[in-house]
C-alpha cells in the first residue's frame, strides 16, 4: 500500500506533529512499507470472530463515586512548563 | 557478592555480614566504573539510594526484614518513582521528576528494597535494540559493538554486567524477553493483569505488562512475589489470591509435556540459535520431559496485528504529551496548535512519531473497522491457537529471538526489519499469556541465546519451576561477560 504526500500531511496534522517536506517524504516511504506489512491481515477470514481486547474478557470494574485522592495542585504544578496564580498557561485561544 | 542470588544476599544482610549501605555503595562504585562503557543507566541518585539503604538497615536491625529488604535493584525508567527523574527514554520527559510512585515501585518500597537507579530504554519502550533512546544506545556487556535488545535493554545490560542484584522491565511485544535473551539473563513477562500498570508510563495499554529480570529463575520468583498483586488504580488489574511464585521451584519435571510450535522452528531462525534451543530441549528430555509438536497457525500474523494495535493505543496514550502540564515544551511557538505541534515534533524521536502516525491513521475515520477491529478479531484467533495447543502440552518452548544480538546501527533505517526481530514474542502479548526467556547457550561470536518458555494463563509458578530445574542442571545462567 502506498500513501500520498497529502495522506501523510493529514495524519501529521491529526497527530499534532509539525513536519517539513523532507520529513513528510521520509515518513511516507516508511509508513508505506509498514502498511505493506500490515496488509497481510486483510487476507484472513474473520467472519463471526469477536474482537478481543482483554485476554480474560473482563468487564470494567466500577466503584462508588467518592473522592479517593487529595488535592495536590501545588505539587503537580511545580513541574509544569508555565503556571501563574495556580493556572496552567498556554497561548491565548479566545480573543 | 555480585554473583550471589537474592536469597543469599538476603541471608548475608540478615546475618549482618554486610549492611545495606555498604552493599549499595559497592554497587554504586561498580556502576561508576563500568556504566560509562555500557550506558545502562539514565539516572543515578546516590543520595536517595543510600537514604533507602540506611532505612533498610534499621529495619533489618529491628528484625522486620522481608525477602528483598536492603537489596539494591534497578528500575526501568518507565516506572514513576517519587523524587526520581523519570524520562521513559524520551526528551519529552527530560525534566520530569515524578510526583508519585508507580504501584510496582510502592511494592518494592514497602518491601524495603533499594532503588539503585533508573535504567535506559528505547523511547517510550518502542524499539528492539535500545537505539531509540534519547539518552543514547545501551551497549551489550558481551560485546559493546552490539545492541542489548530492547526495550528493557538498560535493565538487561545492568543485570548481565552485575550492576544490580536484579531489576524490572516491561514487555509490550517482547521488551523483557528479547533483551534478556540477547544479554544472557532471565526475564519473565507475567500474565496480563498480574502486575499493576499504575504509574508505568503507558505505551499500548492492552499489552503492557511489568515483570522481573534477573540472573536466575529463583531470583525472578522472589521479585515477582513483590511485584504482583491487585491494584484498584489499574482498571485491568486482576483480583486474585496472593501466590508464592517460588512454591514449585523444586518440583521434578517428570512427565512435563513440552509443546514445540512447528512455525517457530521453520525458516527465519538463525542456525546458531536453533542449535542452542535444540540442545536445551534435549536437556529437558533428560530431566524427564516429553515433547509434542504443536501448531500456532495464526502466529505469523502477530507482527502485522501488533503493528496495528500497539501504535493505535500508543497514539491515544501519547496524546497527553502536549507541553502544558509537565515535560518538554518547545521554546518558541505561535498559537496553541503551533505549540502542540512544535512541542511534539521536538520532544518525540523518529520511531515514536512513526508509531503515533500509524496509530492515528488506523484509528482515523473510515479505517477503524478495516484495521483496528480486524486486528482485534485476528488477535482472538491467535489466542485460540494457544488455547488449542495447551490441550496437548503444559508449556511451549522455542527461541526468544531469531538471532543473537546484532551490531549497533545494523538494522539501520528499515523499521520493518527491526519489527521482525520480535516475531516469536509478540503473539504471547496479544494472547495475554505469560512468557519468559532463560539463557540456553551461545551462538555466533559467542553471543548468548535465549530459550523462550510460554505458559498457560497464571502458570508463572510452573514456568519458574521449569526454568529453575534447567538452571540446576546447566550453568548458562551463571556465565558472566568477560571483563565484568
């Protein structure tokens, strides 16, 4: 399977990865090779086979909706790139 | 002391022949001397290690020691440890000092074990050679021109070079077993759900599993006794009774039925690996085992299935790295999207970006059924093959890796070639089964060969018994690299 430059640019945008032209072309070639490998799957007959996500086929556990952890905002914000007045700072998104 | 088993070290500490502080210092000195040539550790913090050792000595003096109290262990840098830099091998987390402990770390801390340092690894555990680490490749102690395997390559090299008594790894597609094989040590990936994933930086959540790496099966059993256990903070953690994984170590192997998958012994395996694995099977027959040929017809599909499921889950898990709450942020950017895109472009390495892109594509609109759901259906077929096989045998054996350790840079820029080095290990993760690798000889260039032992669900104690009996009869596991 061969991906187009447009395909790769779209994937990079969805994945939030900045890429220049050279990187897009390198990624296109490598991803095409990997999708060649993945294409082997399509020949397999999987009619009637249920998808498997956990070997024990467990249902998700539920618990009571109660607070189990304490507020550690100050501790967590000591390792943040940019904070002010207890808030995480990012570029302005609303004019 | 560097050749002693965990049980022997524990006895020496209990008898006050050596203190934990002295032992920890011995290891730190040894790491200072040997690690520069190996690059097995990303972070050392002697102050934290020695403080733990001091506390362990007090605990031993008070007569409250457990099996691992005072014993210096290395932790793969994928486990968050409070106060420790935890990078996961990535520039993205180059400054992430964890504010909390992973469940596995809490278990070791409660046992009084010492964290000697954080071991190097492929970036976000994505790699089979340790060459994708932002902190440089790890060198194989048997030949520093060669890779240690990956992704737990730093742990494997540290154990092989006797830079720690034992250590942890994680295994998503072979990341404990393949480096264990390539470095001539023992490693065990438990049944999915046995060790909590809480605080273990996520790669592919339906496959990731922590496990012990060490110099013998007996050591692995002691490590797993501490690591395993239910944790409500991991939604896939299994609620089971506590087990002593060492309970069956000394059982004889008379009547053990070993399944040999014909697909594993077909084309693709190096002749030197085949020779060592066949000699190991012959040894098992001497120990009273019988062999039966089995078939895992869908195992050949495990690589393509894995390279859909693991990147899909990774692309979702790694979306949290956005430069907002912790870790790397690009120094210059325009608007918010630009900040995300530049942060991620600069913070992730090539292999991680490749897998994020594969995952993003297979999960994108219009492709979900054709890729992700298709792969999950084949995953069940792969698991069913194992279920059929275990009707005829107690354990499955074969090679861990098709070749011995390859040279640094040898697999170059071809990701597909690298992916195929996990051909024998991946199916085990997809099925959620336990798997281990133990040393079984040497191949070309005198590099170690690993024997893979695959067990049925929750059969870790039997697998450790099978490995331990072999290690009583042979001495491959006690060989050390030259100059170490």
